[in-house]
């Protein structure tokens, strides 16, 4: 018997569930808890761990909260707090941002991000966060304090004070607000008041990092270095998780000359605890160490990410400035100056970079934007004075310096600048009073003594200046710098023997002063005592083997004596001490080049340019090598910065000559000619410059210009046999009538003789080949190329010459084979690509033609003929975008080249950009003596875009200006037929068009006119004629289909009309009529 089953009772079901829960406990702990309970438990544990300082455990619990509920705001906020407590700043900020997205009214999240923004000095980024805090809670004390700090950083002291006082009114003991007041008074140079507020803050919170750094700044300003260091260190220890205090301390160390120690402290920050401030500060310190390339390498990726941190631009600007890359430095300064929310200090830095780049006007504009900011530092007045002096003269500068001195009475830089302007203004008494004040504060400063010497020389003469410097050096005999100043003063005033004698006497009593020894070596060189100078340099190196000045000077001396191995050794020793110095790399390159180590030399020059892209000697040598190797693009890149540089005339001539040769190779004929002519003008006595200019003209068959230059070159170099050959060839080319056979044979013999003694000379070989061609001895010319190619099988000029000869003889496949070989080694060779384009054109290979013309265009975008050919080929392939791009750039560079504008307009027709096409065709009509054709095209374009009135207007103008043009006649006939107007005239016009041009489109028009006149039988032969000519224009098919329908040829009509409809190119009216016929 089967026992019937029944539903369990409620009690029974509950008991079973309990049993299942107990038995499954091994698999599912807490199976009775809901996700909300789990979230609550994990969150509670996280808060508990965080309060006990168990940050790692807290992080795990908050992460568990987010696993259960990824949208938990308090879980994410707890995780962010834990990250911040652990020092993982970047992760914490990211989590706070997520919280503010989930809950825009989360006050803790906005406060945390505001706190981070204030501590990191991101005054633009922090503004919306502070605004959000004060919108949520207008009386939030910390938010008011943050706004005060922001306003203070931007130079708005009044607004800052209002916020701080409001915060203190709400919470009189608020530590951040007390610190803010301290910062305010410190900025206003009220040290006692500032210190009082800092001490009040520390009384409530003894380990407050911001108060400690404030006291450190005060001590630093008062010259209490040890006290400043102690306070900065205390702040860093107190704020272990806050990078601000660490960075302030490293700034202090860097200011004390301990730059590497500062870098090491920043590098010690764990990766997860670091943010962008760390690499930026390291880069800033690298600049201080002269490691500008390292700084640029650190900052460039950050700049490319468009991170809006002004320090990035400032560091890059300084690094570029230090390496002589002034345009890049000014570019970075501009980016810096236009940033919103920039602090006054940053703006002043940007202005100083503009001053260094000789842009006083721009510097002044930046500085004047700060004129309403109170308590500006002394460097502001110094910078504004420099800008005013450079732009408006010393009187304006002196006025600004006086304003600055009224605020900062003893500021040494302001006093010195003021003194300099007074000297220029010949107010010597004022200048002396300023210098006396400076010397009273620092009686051993060589800078101030130097300025006083200049002033004395102006007022009392050179002898008095020498006596003054001698007295100063005697008063402080252990001050090497003052002794050097005295010796330099003697040397500068033509008392070299006395300078040497005094220097030698000083060394006897101060034998360890190497700078004096360096100075003496320089004096000995001036006196022509080279060996004595070298002995002094060696003495220095025996004591100080790493002295870079001695190493570089010795390298130069050895180089001049052609002792290149010794020079290289000294160059390399110097580079070991200063590894990333572009000038030292260039010097090494010069030495290696002299040793005929060409590739290592080029590597040294390239390294120099990596460090300083404007190093002139490296640019020149690389450019020269590239000209010789045929690398036109590389040569142009490296020579371009030198072309307008202020070199002496012989160097300018050499640069212009190389510039001309590079542009000649690149096909920039006008620029090449200009460079070669300038070289001759700057240094007319150099035979090679005139020879090159003569060859330029001869290559273009301008022998009237070539021969005079070649003959002048021969007068400067009469033993040059090649020149004599070129002149003889030029006379053959300029002789009237058919060239004399005997004369040609003599040229061939002379060229052949020259080749035997100069087997690798191409110029003579090419003259021989050309003479053979004139003698109609093509086989002999070919033999010349074959002979040379046997020894130089990869020579580009020979391969090109032979290929051109073969192509001229109709041997297209042989020519193609040679050009392919040439392009395999030199894919961007301009001549070879142009020749292959010609070959492809003969083979009707338009796609190949385009490929080769594109290579030419990429290298020489301004070359007219190749670009025109490329645009035309693109049009024929239906590549309308490409055709338009090429034609547009060509027309933009050559505004009078209307063929380019025509190709552009044609491309616009293909792209259905009819409005642009109309504009371009109308422009073309204004520059055409017979504008009918262009007005006709404007009419077609206007019709295509649906402007029938404009279309008719242009067509009427076209007919009036060119009534016999078949295209105009055809279009006017078609227009009349379309409107069913004056059909007899339309018929007359169409027949006239056909008489002038029997083309399918005219046959279509004539057929369509006859169709409109209901002469269907007469129309049919014209449509058939066009159809047999493979004319398949959709509109034509539509016309013919209509006519076939009228003739009763329904099947044929259907076939034609369906093809026309399928194209999608019929107008709505035409589609409607076609469908009507088809039923």
C-alpha cells in the first residue's frame, strides 16, 4: 500500500528548514543573514579597525562591503578614508570622487577632496569642491578655511581674511582657521602676528603639520636655518601620510644645496602613496642639478596627457630654457600664463621666462595682471622693473625698483637692479649709495665689488678701478673670487703681464686655489704661451682629475694640435663627469670626425641634439653629412634652424650652400637657388660655391646663367679639369644650330679621359652619356651607364639615368626593372618615383601611378607638377577626398595656380559639395580670358544642388561669353528641354553642339530634345548611338527608357528604367515619372 503524500504543515516546514540550515553550516556560514546584514556587519568591522589604526584590516572590510553592495556610499567613503590613512593618496581621491558621483551631497567626500586640493596646491581644481562644501553647509568651518587658503594663494588677502575670521567666529578654537590666519600674516610680512596664530594652533594640536611648516617658513625668512629645518622635519614626521610637509622639507633641502638628498627623500615615497607632485618635484630638482634632459623626459609624458598642473609647464619651461631651446620654453610659459586659477608666484615665474626669451612686452602684460594683488613678493617688483627697462627705458625701470624698495628696503636684488639703472642714467651718486648699502650688508660679494669697479671706471677712470679691485682683494686675501676679479680687471685693461705676475704671486701663498690656476692658464693662452697653459691644466688635473673646465680646455688644445686621440680621451673624461651635456657631446663628435670615425661622430651629434635640439655645430655637421649622403629631408630638418642664425659671413655662406644643395636634392628649386646665390654673395671667393651655382643652372639648361658662374669658378680654381669639361659642354649646348660633331667627339674624349683618372666621378660620365645621345649613339651612352654600374651597381643617379634612357627608347619593361631596383634601396627617391609614375601611366596603371606620386607629394608637398598629376589621378580613380586634399593644399600654397583650384572644384563635384564647387568655378571664371567653360560648370553644380535660378543665370552668362562652346551649347539645349521651353531653339543648339563634339552626352541631349518634341523615331538613333558608346549615365537611361516606351518597346523600356532607378541618382520627379511608366 502506497502512503499518500500531503503538504507539510507550517510548523513541520519550519522545523525542516532549521535542520537544513544546521546541516549546511559547513557550506554556508550565516545562511540566515541577508545582504544588508552582511553589509552592516562588514561596515561596522571596517569602522572599528579604522578607529584602532588597523588600516589593512579596515580596507579589507570596506572592500567586502562593496562586494556585497557596489553602490554603498558609506562603504566607499570608509574605503577612501582607509586609503588616505594608509597614505595611498591617489586611490583615496579616486574613491572620494566615486562617492561624490553616487551622492553629490556627501559632505565628507567633498571635504576630503577639498583638503587634498588645498594641500597639493591645485587651486583651480579645488574651487568646485570648496564651493560644493559651502553649498551643502554654508557655515562649515573647514570649508571656509579652505576657501581662505585658496584666496590667499591667489593673492586675494582681503577675501582670505574674511573667510578665516568667519570660520573663527563660528569656531574660535579651529586649528585650521588659526593656521590660516598665521599664513595670512606671514604673507603680509607680519612675523609676530603670524607666529602668535601658529603657536595658538599648536597649543591645541601640538603635531599640526601646517602650523609647524608655517613656523619653519618664518624661521627661514629670518635666517634661522637650523630652527627652520627642525620645524620642517617635525611637520614631515607629524604628517607622514601627507606629501605636502615632505615636499616643503625637500624644497628646503634643495634651497640649501642638498638637491640629491631632496630627490632621494621623494624617491623613497612608496608608489601607492605618491601622486603627480612627486615626479614633478623630482624633475624640478633635476633642473637644479643641470639634468635638464632627465627633467624633460619625466615631464613630457605628463604634458602630453594634458594634465592641468601648472608645475609641469614651469619645470619644462625652465629645462628648455637651460638647454637653449627658447621657442619651446616660451611655448610652455604661454601655456602656464593662460591657465585659470594660477597663483601670483606662478605668474611671476611665467613672466621671468618671457623676459629670458626677450619678450618684455608679454612679461609686462602678465605682471600687470597682478597689479591689484596685495603683498606681492620682491621678485615681482624686480621682474616688472626688468620688463619696464627693456620696453620703456631705465627711467621707468628705476621708478618700479623704487616702488619695490619702499616695500622691501634692504632687498639686495632690487638694490642692485636700481643701481644698474642709475649708472645707465648717469646718476652715479644714487648708484653708489645703493652699492654702498649692498657692500655694507655683504662686504665680500664679488658681484657688488664688480659693479662698484664699473662705476669707479666711469667716474674716475680705469686706473682707479684697478686700484679699487686691488684694495678689495688685499683686504680679503682668502677670498679667491675677489682675487679673480682683480686679475680679470687687469687683463681686460690690457695689463696681461701684470695679471699673470699677480696671479702667480697669489698662487705661491694660496697653492690650492684651482680657479686662479685656470684663470692663469687662460692668460697664458692669450699671451701665446700654449705649453705653459697646458702644464697648468695638467697640474689642476693631477690634484682634481674631475675638473671639467681643465678637461675641456685641454681637449680643445690637443684638437688644435691635431692630437685627436688625446683630445678624444679628454672629451670622454669630461663627459663622464657631465654625462648629458650637449656641448661636450658635440666636441666629442668633432674629434671623432677628425679621426675619420664618421658613424660614432654622427652618434655623438645626434645625442647632442637629443639634449639640445638647437646645438648649432651638431646641426651643421649632421646636415652636412646628410647632404653628402643624399638624405635631403634629414638635411633640411637639421639645417633649417641655422639658416637665419647670426653667424660670421664665412659660416653663413657655408650654411647657405648646404641649404641650397639640400633643397636642390629635395626639388625645392627656388629655395635652392636662393641659398646657392646667398652663399656666393656672402663668400664670393670660394670656387665650389660658384661651381655648384653654375651646375644648378646647367641642370636646368640655363647655360646663359651657368657659364658665367662656371667660368668665374675656373678663374678661382684654374687647375680644376672637371670645371673645364663642364664649360666645354656648356659651349656645345649654347652653340647655334646643330651641334658640331667634331666638338661633341672632343667632349666625349675629354670626359672619358677625366673618368680614367677619376673613375668614380659621375658628372663627367653623365656629360659623356649626354654627348653620345646628341651624336645619336644611344648604345654608346648606354655603355657608359653599364660601365659605371658594373663598379657601382647601386648608384641611384646611374640607375635613374639608365632607366630614363631606356624609357626614352621605348624599353618600358627594362626601365621599370631598373627603377624597381632603385626604389628597393631608396623608396623615397623623388626622381625614381616620378619616373615610375610615368611608366605606370604608359601601362595605364593609374593605381600604381597614384602610389608613386603620393610618395613624392609627402616629401615635396609644394612641388606643383607631381601634385597636379596626383590630384588628376585621384579624380580618375574616384578618390575625391584625396584629390580635394592635394588640390586644396597646392592651391593654398600657390594662390595663382588655377589648375589646382579646378581640380579641387572637380573633386567637390564628385563629393557632392556643390555649393563649394559653384564658388570655385565662379572664381575660376573671373581669372579665365574665356570664362564660358567655368560658368558652364558653375551652372551644372548649381543645378545639382537644386538652385535652378542660379543654374540658368550662370548658363546664360556662359553662352554670352562663349557661344561656340559645345558643352555650353549642349547644357543650354538640355536646360530648355528640361523646362519644355523654346524647343526649336533647343534643337538648333543641340545640333550645333553635335557638329562640334559628337559625344554620348550630346547625343543624349539631342535625343531628349526630339523626345520632348514628340519626334520619338528621330530621337531613337541618337539614344542608340550613345548606348553603343557604353554611355550608362542614369539620366540618359531614364531618357532612353521613356523614348522606348513611346515607341512601344515595353520590355526594353522596363530594362532601362529599372537600371536608372536602381542607381539612386534620379530626382524625385524623374523617379515618379519612371514608376508611372512602369506601372
